[in-house]
C-alpha cells in the first residue's frame, strides 16, 4: 500500500443529506450537549478513528486490528455517525451507520411523539452525560415508549427513587382505566463466543494472507468444526501447495473439517472501476468489487496492495483507492453444531431479571431486543431455545402476560446506504389473549412499509 497524495474535497461529488427525519433526530440529541462538550466527544472519537481506520498495512497482524467501536462513549459514537452522514459524508462509516441511522430516522419521523414521553428529558440528559455506554439499551427503551404512544397510550418513564431497594420497570403505560408495566431488555450485539471466533478467524487468515495477496485469491470457506480446534496455520498448511499451481478459475478443497471454494479476484475489473469512481476503504463498494457480489461484512475479510489517497483534510476514515496491484478476500462461515449452539443465546436471563422488577399488582410486559448477525441456522437454534424456555416458564407467581421479541438486522450496499430488517415474535401466558396494541414494530414504520410474513433471516439478504 502506498499513499501518493491528498485530493481536495472540492473534487469529491457533492453528497447532501436531505433526510429531514435523521437531521431532526440528530439535532434533538445534540441539543442535550453544549458545543464544547460535543467538540470534546468528536475530537476524542476522531483521534481513535485516525488509528483504527487508517489504510491497512498488510504486513501487520490483522488479528490485532482495533475494533471500530467506541464502547465507553457509545452514544457519542452514534451521534458522530449521524454527524458525518449529514455533514461530512466522505468520512462516514457505512457498516456501523447502517445499524444506527434507521433508529435516528424512526425517532426523527415521530419526534414530537418521542418528546411527549413523560420523563424523556431526564432520560436524555442521563444518556448523553452519564450513561453513554448504555446507548443500545436506552435507545431501545425510547423506541418502546414511542411505539405505545403511536398506539394511543401514555408512556411514563418510572424513575428510580433514592433510597428505594430493587430496580423498577422502565415504563408505566396507561390508557383510560387500563395500565401495563413494561420492562425493556437489550441483548448485547454479539455473544462472547462470536467475538472469540472472529479473533480466531482473523488469526487463521493472517497466516495465509501473504499467499492470498500474491495470487489475488478469493476464498469462500465453510468450516464444519469449531475454529478454536484448528491451529493458526491450518489454512496456510492446506493451501500452500494448491494455490500456486491453480490452472483453472475455480478450485474446490473439501474434507471433514472444511469446504473451500478458491477463485481469483478480477483486478482488471476493479481498476477500471477505480478509474471512474471514488471507492473508499472500509466500504461496501470495495467489498463488492473484491467479492464480485454483495457480502456479509461481519464475516468478510480483505486486504490490498494498492495506491491510496486521502480525501479532504486530516486522516479520519477518509482514505480512498486509486489503483490496486494485489488483493485478497475471504468469506467465512462455521456450521459446527457447537458453534451454532454457543451463538444462539436464549432470553431466559432477560426474562427472570425483568420479572424481579415488576410489582406483581399490575399486568406486565417484557420487550427484548436481539440483533441477528450470526446467520439463519443460529436464529433457528435460538428460537428453539426460546420456545423451550417459554414452555417451562411458571406464570402463576407473577403478573407477566406478554413477551415481545424484536429481532434486528442491518445491511449496507453500494447502491443503498442501509437496508434494515425487523421481525417481531409475541408470546403470551393468557388463555384468550387480546393484544394490548395493534402495531408492533419498533423501527420499521408499519404505515409506510409493507410487512412481510415470516422471519427476515429465512429470506435472502439484500
């Protein structure tokens, strides 16, 4: 990789954000921060990004690359994603933004209703100033409150009073003489197992990356055993004598541990594209050029030996490609039963935690938010676990009536900044249930978008 120059922003095609909903949500969140506090957050985030989103030095260990996430100021990070999308699009991070901007759009579209949640101002001040690391959970709560208001209910945030013992549920929802206690639980984005498996995957690729790069190789891999059972040199040992002697376009390697489809990346086609268009590092455009199709970013790893340039001032997620000499790409999936089972997290922990927060006087409802980035086999296994938990759950000693499970997944593609899927499963303990609200989707606007039956992970990804 070589950086040859810097191109002024004036040569970049003008990208203006005309999404009034996202702008409205961004400005509302920002209103809870002073200008100096926001600039401090922004500078801290950009200082971190200038390191972890630099053009990759292919000679370094890719398994040690820092994660593109700001854990201790997650809400500040989400604000930064919206800020760059609106005002500095050449620095926008597509993959993280696809998770967050649909939430901003939903809140911005119904901002006056969001503001009518009783207690929202304090919740927002806490989010931006004290509890930024809890952004996913608090945004999930706000979306839940908004949903009930859209359905004609009053949503009141239940505050924890000083000196009281035990946690309270998040909301009291009221409508006339009816009332429900509502508690929201948000699973972490990925399981610890997924994170460890990802690190192992990167270690496997790191050992073979030089061979792949030299020969412009694209691998499509399906592991049938847990990755942790393999040595770091497993792929290198398997492919080192095969790749240099490939005399056809596609080669298949198959054994009890793995199936691998080996092909070559079309560098000529990529360079013709680079002659016409700006293609950013860490972008869906680059991944699609390498893979020759849309890919799942979470399991795709690539590297290039290329000429690159910075666009505009600074060096914060603004590196673009001018020409590629060599490139590799690796798509991985593991269908080992132990791997699938470990990633298919149940909701038992969230249910029992929520029940302890109810007063056992008012009817109660639990909302659970889950992101579905591990594939359809994991989600099928998860659903079996959830159904088993519900079948064995005792509702006689509590007032739990409903559990709403919301499954989310985001995608970004070269032709669209984001696609967003949401599936809702509802479980009840009632004999003759009447749903308390007719509209169920938190992020997908049911009045504007047709709702497709079935689970989104059972369909082809965009």
